[in-house]
């Protein structure tokens, strides 16, 4: 499954709060943008607030929609590339990259280095062709086109040879030798055909499900590609690189706050400030409930006994789990579809934060965190990766989400406040405690070495 061009990703792997974004800003500012220098930067970050920060502190410009001229952000992006500007935009805009954007990047006058702040979504979704419409709620425009296929459409396209399959890999591709024409309608599936320029689709379970993966051709448009994240190994992006045979070079942030070559197994600062809730009154929930998404679907409805018990446990932690007078703010999470089941008295829905949130500092004054769910990889994606000889680390999958979520709190700041963490899932709580214990032990050893 190797691509024709060998690609090496440069991973800036460092803990949250280590100064990765600051180091990226330094790197951009250190590069001289002159008339005889054609090297430029394109930075992708999850949040608009980070786009604003990077643009304010560098020469990067954001692609802006112009309603008066009726031009889109994508049009503005193309113009910035043509003009040779340094650019910063969100991950979401990257999902709209079409063939024209790729041509401008690959064959234009300027040579762009891509910097992606936080791990991008590259193994995107599972499309269930046994369902009438799939899951049409995705924000990814290319996925939306594929989701428009109902199971009858998909079956017809496969049977009539419009969608072909590469048998060794299971990858689907469009048959350009045929043009769809039904009842005088041409190009009915043109959106799907174009989506396959940006997505690789893989058939699994005899066409019952389809895995969507970012087409690797996008990476060849750049001179270099940096990924700024934490714990990249055994992440879905790592699995993606293994799937296509891409190499990863690791970098870290040195004591001078700059990007330096080599991997450094560093833990975040402030581990000793974390206080994990051990109260059996609230943690007993985890003994009875797995808190996986499938468990919520089967058991947790509005006003159900399970929802009532979970709400009371969460409410109890927020009321009594933090010493009186110490609470500076809180935020909590569960799966989005079940937010309303747990919110209520003393559990504000306005303090809910998506469990996969990264990069935001909006909750950096809070010292109480509640992670009322347990994350497991999608079993269909896991089955797909296993079929390619890639074993998914389920513990790492859940732990990485939890670490990122906890580090939205004031643990990332220089204050000395304790941070109180509620993890009712027994499995996840024990994993987090083990990681925390190892991290504190490592930092104590490092401190002793410095003192000697």
C-alpha cells in the first residue's frame, strides 16, 4: 500500500503546555519572507482563536470570506497562495482543498511548508451502507457527498461498474471510462467522483461498510509537513502512516523554546497538582457501568435510572469533591448525544466541553474536571486496521483523549492550585493513575539528578 512518493512527516511531539505553538511562531518569524525567497508556510490549527493568535504574532494571513463580493474562504485561500503569503487557517478549511488548491501548492511559484497544530483526522469515518442515509451530520464536505449514497445507490454503482475495487487492498475507485446518465440526468454522482480526489474509500465486510481515509496525495503538495501534537505513537495518525508506509521523524521543544531534532519522553508539568477522585460513593458508578458509547446508547435515556444515578454522582463530585472555598471553575464531558441526560441541577450544560477538544485555553482557570465517559476506538475502523496488520492500542486511544481534556484546565498554567479530576470509569481511572504515577516518578528522578 505504499504510495509512489516517499513522504516523511516531522512530528513535534511534546506535552501540552510545553510551548509548541510558541516554537512554531518563532520558526515562522525566523524565516525571511523576501522577494528572492520563495519558501512559505501554511499553518492549520483546530480553533479560530488560535488562527487569530498566530496571525497576530506572525506574518500569516487568514483566508476571509467576502460577503460583498460573494467570495468564499476557499477562494481567498487560493488567492493567498497565488500571492505567496504565509497563511493560517483551521483544519476544517483543509477539508475543502480541491484539485485547484493542490495544483497551486504543488506547481505554483512558492514552496509551502505545512504545519498542522494538533493531530489531524485522517481515518475519518465509517459509512454503513446498510443504513438508508449513512451519517450525514459530518462537517467534512467530501464525506457529506459520500453519505448521500443510500444503500441502493451504492449497490447500483458497484454492480454496474462505476465504482471499482482494487482487490488486494480493498480500495474503491471511480471508473472514469463510464459516465452516469439516468433519465436524462448527467453527473448525478459527480460530487462523489470529486470526493474520491480527497478520500480513499476502503470496502470491508463484503461492502457492508466503507472506511474513509484522507488521500495521501495532499502531502506531496508540500516541501515539508510538520505535525505538532503529544503522544503521536499509536495514535490514528501513526496508524495512517503505517498504512501508507510513511516515515515519521520526531522533534521536541528544547530548553530554549525551539524545535530540536529527536524524541524526548517528557511528561507535562504539574502532575503532582492532580487530585483524582477516590470517593467510592461517586466511583461506584464505574463498577456497574462501562460508560462506553454503546453502553450510553443502550442504557442512558433522559430521566432513566442510569442517567439519574450518573447525574447525582457528577453533581456530588462538583459539590463535595473539591474542598470548600477552593473551586475556581469546572467543566465536564460525556458523549454529546447524552449531554442533556446528565445536565441539570448544579451541572450546567454551558460547562460541557466536547471530550475530543484540543488547543483551547478557555477553561484554563478551572480546577475541577469531570470525564464522564470511556473512549473506545470504532470497532469497524479497528477491524480494518487489523486486516492491514496494524494493532490498535485501546488503552492509548482512551488515555490520550483524557490527558488532552484534563490539560484544558489550570494544570497548564503556572498557578499552584490543585486540580480535582473525576473519572467514574474504573478502567480509565486506573490507566490514568498508572500513567500519573510513572510520570511523577520520572520527574522526581530528573529533579534528583539536577540537584546532584
